């Protein structure tokens, strides 16, 4: 089999991708399938760090969050990502993969605190590192946490695994006629206001020359195909000559 193109990656998993066909929460079978795909990549020797979103839990609480103080609601969202991190950790460890959850919020009984050098050490030892609680700051998103952690740990690539199979001319969920891009520059995403990742996350990647590939985590084998450099999803990187 061909060798992966990367040795250290940051995988951003959309929280909503974990809920399968449900309205909210975690679908165990979906998480187990994603865990198997992660293990396949890990078995090739690629170091994998993961940032998980919280949309599957947090959007289920949207009514409760209405009218709340924004920062308080954001802390609820960050705690939701910790629950997802534990669900993914459990699924990976059932497959025999060593993992560590590192949380940006202090909850020592549940997860190690985020310490950059520790995260790198875990990766070097072959552990899958799962970053919980986003950046630890309200007014941010887990996409931004993914860009930030990727830069911090010197990852070679941010992989955004989501429900759609790339970046489209418009939201493909509400605009079925939208067309998928094969590649885009950071500035095209920003100028065209393509909503697949927020502007802060894209800007951080642009400023640090961190390439991004957006792909469908629901498509079997897609994660491995991205690792092997095969045509999959949309690649976002610096200006295309
Ligand atoms: N131009 C676009 N191309 C592709 N997807 C788009 C575009 N504009 C909006 N989207 C939407 O962006 C979503 C991707 O964001 P995603 O659901 O992964 O959110 P997230 O914040 O990363 O994760 P979470 O579900 O945890 O909140 C897709 O489901 C898609 O419907
Ligand atoms: O750094 C962060 C990351 C996340 N949040 C809050 O959590 C939710 C869920 O994250 P998603 O990226 O939408 O999946 C988000 O809406 C924020 O409320 C945060 O405050 N800071």
C-alpha cells in the first residue's frame, strides 16, 4: 500500500457528524466507525491529534441557551466538546489505541490539562491526542481551536471531517445546486464568505501557512484517501499560482 503523505495531522471532527441520523447526541455506531478509520491511519504511523466540535450536544440545548449570557453559553458549548472527546476516546481505546484527552478547561478528574509540550510528547509516543474544550475561551469555535492546536503542535495539515464532502459555492444543505470546489485559496474562502469554517480559523491557517482539507467523515475510507494524497474533498491553501 502507498505511504501516507503526512507524519502529524490535526483532525477536526464536527460534533454533528457524531450524531448520525439523530437530532442530537452521540450515535455509538457512528463513533465506532469513525474510530476504526482513525485507527487505520494511526496504524500506518501517522501521529493524530483530534479536536471535536460540540454542535451535536450544544444545538440540542439551543432553547435553554436562548437569552443567556453569551460567555456562559459558550462555556456550556466547550463542556459539550469534552463529552464528545470522552466518547471518541472510549471508542478508540476499545480498539486498543492509546489516547489522551487534554482539556483547555481545568477538569482534572476527567482529563489532563492542555500543556503544549505534553501534547507533543504524547504524539511522539504514538498516543492519539484528543483536545477538549476548544480554545478554553468564549467567543471562539472549535474550528479555531483546530487551527490553533495544529499550529502549536507543528501539524502538517488540518483535516476538517464534516457532514459535507468539501467546500461548495454555497451551503449544499440549503442549496442543492451548489458546486464543490476541488481547491481554494484562504483568501477565496474569506472573500466569498464560504461558511464551512469560520473566518478566524481560516485566517490563523493562512497566517501560518497551514493547509486544510475539508472532507466528509461519513464517507467510508475518505480519511485514509486524504492521507494518501488521493483526490478527496476540498483543499484550502495559500494562493494557487
Ligand atoms: N460553502 C459551503 N461549503 C460547504 N459547507 C458549507 C458551506 N456553507 C455552509 N456550510 C455548512 O457548514 C457545515 C460545516 O460545519 P460543521 O457542521 O462541520 O460545523 P462545526 O462547527 O465544525 O461542527 P459542529 O457540528 O460541532 O458545530 C456543513 O454541514 C455545511 O452545511
Ligand atoms: O474555543 C471555543 C470552542 C467552542 N466554544 C463554544 O462551544 C460551542 C461548540 O463548538 P462548535 O465549534 O460550534 O462545535 C461553540 O458554539 C461555542 O459556544 C467556545 O466558546 N470556545
